[in-house]
């Protein structure tokens, strides 16, 4: 299948931290499992948050599971200069600008729970969970 979706950091964290929308996020990941990618930035962010919560083993299991099933995408350094423009135009913070730029460059739709992406729905397709 063709890769079509970028799963935002919050989709995975919702599941890993067993939060309110865990089942809904699991269903989304199951539905699009062969068409989803994750950014390297999300992998780092998830690690930072899980380590902060003393859940290193959960991070280890996540990495083992995700790396075997999901493609990891990254931005070339030359793309980072776009973040200032994205911030000015759409008022996105750094992590959202990163995800937005990957979506633009790779032609992906974002699956997220972050309402900040509502500001870019005319530019990229956003699937809100």
C-alpha cells in the first residue's frame, strides 16, 4: 500500500500513557496500519515524555514494535529554514511546524488530536481524532 498518513506524536502518546482516547487512537492505527509513517521528531518527543514519566521500558517496547512496522521519515536540514515562515503564517510551534513540513514535502495527511492543525486544513488534509 502507498504511504499516505503521518501519525502525530499525540496519537502514540495517547495509547502509551493510557489516556482518554486510547481505544480511538488504536483503531485509527489499525485502520491505516500499512499507510502510516512516523517522524523522527515524534520518536524523540515520545522518548522525552516517557522518560520524564519514568516509563523507559514502555519506550523500549514502543521502539521495538514501531520500528518493525512503521516507516520513519525525516526532514533534510535545508527544510528547517521553512519553520520561521510556517510560524509566521500559521502560528504553529516548532514540533507542529516540523510535522507540517514533513506532510508538505512527502504529500501526507496528518492524523492528530492537536487542534492547532485546524489552521492548516486548507493546505494539507488533517484527520482529527
